[in-house]
């Protein structure tokens, strides 16, 4: 059987010198790669008890929606501020050079629902921690944070201490 890592393209010196960019578009554009990625992610949470998949904009939608469909769970998007049409709550988080804000509909997560957060990548963990805060403010319980790839050298797991973190492919560097 093939591994997901085989489908990930590594691009040296992008976006700057010394960085190796892990391009997942080569996973999604290949039918076998995409199926393998979805199946590998599902395998990480198949024994978890949960009600909802929350996908982070935008690549979390690409993986979260098919996982929710296959596992017969609801799917909820968390989007960048100003993109959702209904009543929302928002959470700010720090970026390398500034800050950003994400939001969720106020009725997206019901009190007591168990949630799995899905995204393509965990780096520093800031976006995911902001998503956890939103979900918990609505009364949800985050049972797992699921990623296709992880840049372990950026210590994102530390920001998510106390939460279950699952990654299909882990790169030791940045």
C-alpha cells in the first residue's frame, strides 16, 4: 500500500530561503492520493465518539467534508471574519506578522456536541486553538484535532496541550 507522503510535493526555498513548502495540491489532484489521504485521516478518528466535523477555511473544507460524509456526521465550517452570513462569534489569534480573526455561526455547535476539528496542516497551532475556543464558547467538546500534515518543528502540539492531536504525515522540521 502507498503512503500519503508519496503524494506530497516538497518545494525548497518557498516562500523564502531555507523553508521547504509541503504542497498538498498534488495529493488532491490524484484520485488515489486523495482517497488515501481521506482514508488515512478517517482511520485516525474511527474509534472516537463524536457528532460533528469542523473544517477550518479553506483546506479543512477539502478534507473535512468528505470525512463527514463518509462517517455520516455533520459538517460545520469555521471561516475568516466577514464570510459567514448569519449571526457569528469570532476569535482573534496571532500570526507571524500581525493577527487574524475567524468566526463560526452561533447555532453551528449545540451544547454538549462532541467535535473533531479537521485541517490540512498544523504548524504553530494558533488557528486551531482559536477554533477550539469558539467551539467551547458554544458549549461543544473538542475530542480530537485531525491534520493531514504536521510541521513538528513549529511546536503546534504545545499550543494544543490537553487535546488529542492526530496527524497522518509528520515532518520534523519547519
